[in-house]
C-alpha cells in the first residue's frame, strides 16, 4: 500500500500480504512435469518473522550502494521524479542554474 501524508510518502506491506504474495508467486510455485501440476516450494510458518526477514533483505537490496554512491532505491526515486515531471507536475519549474550560481545565491 502506498499512501501520502502532508510530509511523507509511505509504502507498507502488511505481513499477511507478504506471506500471500510469496506463497502464491510464480517463483515459489514452479511447474513440476513429473506430477503435471504446480508445486509450492516453501510455506510461511511465521508471517511476522518472515516479514522481518523480508524487510532485512529489502534494506540490503534497495540500499546497498554501488561505486558511484547510487542504490536501487535512489535509481527508483530518480525514475519517479522523471515520471512525475513527464506526467506534467505543476509543482516544479525549470531552473537551469549551475551549482556555482546556486552556492552564490545561498541555496
């Protein structure tokens, strides 16, 4: 679920949704030719602990920095910024000042 408050954007995944999406996902349910059916590889036995484990994995996947200091999360945010502008956001305007000019202006 993605929500917006006055001062933040929040993304949340309830534990029961994380459990369901994992257990029912294609990666966890490959086709088994021997039995001519899908076979679930893993089932979640503790959804709260599973959510904590997935959170830890997401932190690493999204925040691990590359050599240039970027991460998957910063790249995703850059894509969202570009999309918002391309979708016609009225909350920004073109600027064009150099960093030197910005520092001279006290920005």
